[in-house]
């Protein structure tokens, strides 16, 4: 199991959490928003379980320890911290 932590700025705001919250609101009236949110959450759960070993098309290595999660047309950058 891998631990996923979302970046928060100095004000405690997280863009990805805000985006997921926004999709949750939109999902009540938009099928696309519902599908989008569910796909992101599914990919995050897979990343948490398998790490970067899950491979393409779910994750893509960018450079060094930087990767991207690729749910549908979304791109969520993350890094792998070992230790």
C-alpha cells in the first residue's frame, strides 16, 4: 500500500481536492462530471494499491521522480518519495 498525500498551499488549499469537490457538485446534474470524478477516484485507489507499477495508460513517467496520473483527459502530476 502506498500513501497518497495531496499538496496544500500555505493557506491549506489543495487544487486536486477542490477539483474533486467541484466535480461532485457538478455530478448531480452532469453525467460527464460524474464519470470524470469516479475515474479519478478509481485511478487514485489503484495508485494507492499498486504504486507506479500499475503502468500505462494509468500512469506515465515524466522525469526523475515525477509522474502523471492519466484519468481520461485529466493529468494529475505526482512524485514518488521513497524512504
